[in-house]
C-alpha cells in the first residue's frame, strides 16, 4: 500500500484494534491501512461520535465554552502573524465552538463539518456559517486568509487531497494552522503500540512535526510558528476515552463529569504555516 503523503511504498508496522498500521519507507509517515472514503467519514462521525462516548464524546455540546476558549487561545497566538485578522475556514468545525472563539476575537469566516446534524445545531445555536462536507470534496470559489485544522488532520482519509485543497483555498501569504498528535513524542514512544492515539478507524494518520513540515513544502507552505498547545479535557470526555481504551473500571466513576482537567501529556503539537506567494 502506498504512503498517502509521498506515494512511496510502505511496510507493515503493527496492528491496532484489528487494523494494520503501516510506515512509509521513504518519509516515515505512519497510517492505518483502511480503504477510507467520504462514506467512511460519514460512518465514523455520525451522531453517536458526538454523544455516544467511545472514541468520541459523551456530550460534545457540553464542552462549548472550553472549546471556544481554545479558539480564543489560537486567535491570540496568531495575532503577530495576522494582525488584521481576516476571513477563515475552520475544518472539522463540529458545532462551531472553536470557530466561535476565533469570531469573538475578530475573525470572520465559516466552518466545514461532515456531520450535517451537528453543523445544523451550530448554525441554530450560534448563528455561524457552518457547511456540511469534508475538505477533500469541498468545492467553492471563495478564498480565505486562514484555514484551521484543530484535531482534524489525523482523520483525513485523503491527506494529500485535503492539504492541496487548503493551499488552493488560501490567499497568497495566507495561514494554515494545524494541531494534531505527535507520533514522535516521548509518550508515544514510551507507550509504543499502546499509545492512546492508535485508535483506527477514527484515527487514520499519525504525523510528526518534522514530517508534516517537510510534506507541506510540496504545496508551497513554509512553517512560521508552532509549539505545544495548552489543552483541557472534560471529565466526561476523559472517562469516555479511558473506558474505550481500558474497558470498565470502577475508578472511572471517581472522575467528575463537569470538571475540566489540564491535558497532562506532551503528545500534541501545533504548527503554523504560511502559503508562499507565487
């Protein structure tokens, strides 16, 4: 099976949840061997993903303010790179809470979400421009000053198509913001095959900061910023994820649903890229 980034040959690495995980022999990208398409996205991110627990959320809508705060956090980080702000597209926007944080900070824009029902909830609740669909198949003549992908890139079923589309959507000197899991982090290496993010079929791609930076050069992107993000996770979401990974445990009942915990690990990174003018 060819690498979904550089299209080189790959080799089997291990199996996670019954799915083969492969490594590219050239660029080192790690990915799940799953024949994924837009129908796969619709199946994985159905209504149960946002309210059924498991690998998703026990109650996504309850995390509204926490997610909006993350949008405001990133808007502040981007201030020195885009002081005039502008028009943005938030990919994988769900109900638009992170987008709302950006809008509250002065950005204008839209969100793209594969689950029509959760997008409709955001339109009705927040009055945001939320559109149904995946980035890989998104068609528009609009141009944006920022495309944001917060916890989205790992779920792309066709990452080359998705990032090429992002480049096409951006104005020259526009910004691409990516937050995703770091497969080369200390915790990912320590836990090995048991790292919590090896969870296909929801997660399909596992990036490193260096690998993503090198890959995006092909589409005219230059890295201009990045680091480790601060993140919080609700007790309810934490319990759902732990139960999905570890099974039932009476200790999980001790975690309060509505308490927001600082995310304790260093296995996330964010990176900001600027599209070079041609």
